C-alpha cells in the first residue's frame, strides 16, 4: 500500500489522503459508485476469501453539498486474496456483472444519472469500468446546481490483488457537459490504475 499511496500522491488530486482497513465480509458490488446510494445497483456482490484489505480516500467529504468544484474525489481499495487465480476469478465475475438499465437518482439529489459498464484494457490487464453520467437535472435545481458530477470506477486483478480505483469529479456546469465530466473522471481513474499496474510488483 505504501507504493500505491505514493502513486496517489503523484496523481496530484489533493493532499487530504486517508487510509482505512477493509474488514473481511464488507460488501463488494461492482456497480456500486460513490454517487449512488449503497445497494442501489441491486447486484449480488462478489464473494471471495479475503486475506487482507486496505483503502485510500482522497478529498473525502462528509456531504457532497460541501464540495467546491472543480475537484475530484478518489477511492482506492486493495483486497488481498489467497493467490492470483482467486483474484483473476473475482475480476472476471466483476467484468460480467450487470448494472440496472434504469436511470437512478443521485444520492445528492438534484439530478438523475445513467449507468455505464464495459471492459477496457489497463496495460495488458482487462478491467471492469463502471460509470455514472448525469442524464437529467431536476428543473427546480437547474439554476442552483453548483456542479455536475461524473463517476468512474475500474476493477481489475493484479497478481493476487483485486484493485478498485474510483474517481468522482465535480465540475462547474457552465464549463462542461455531463459526458465531459464523466470522461474526466474516467481519465483520472485510468491514469492511476495504469500507474499501479506498471509500478506495483505483481504479488503471487
């Protein structure tokens, strides 16, 4: 985790970096995103024999209303499994997980968003990409909405590790479209994930 923290610091997203331990048995649902209410994705979650788990949060906020755009929140989780084959199996299950087809209300209110999910390549590694893009701003919130959020999360195996890198970007609504904001979040998540794959030694 020390190497991953160094990479997070180099990402230059923010100086408020907090570490946390991920307890055995914590829910792990590929479609869950920071901008969606927990359990909104209605998936079955991944089940695996976790050996250890740790996470890093960058620019964490108590409530999203306190966010001052432009800013990006990062959430990195690393789950250590018994071996590389177990991590690869968990990553495969994540890649085929299906998100709801219906738009969902953001947990900050003010708008609804649509899910997106596909497989992409990080280096030579196949990763699951889940996104949320604002599809409709509530008419009563349109004038006072201080930002547009865009959310992107990558899940992939790296040796015996199952890694999730999630970026949630907030951008002034007059400067970008909703699609642009999600693309920015995806770029930040992809950049960090690529650095992890290239830099962190592959554990057995």
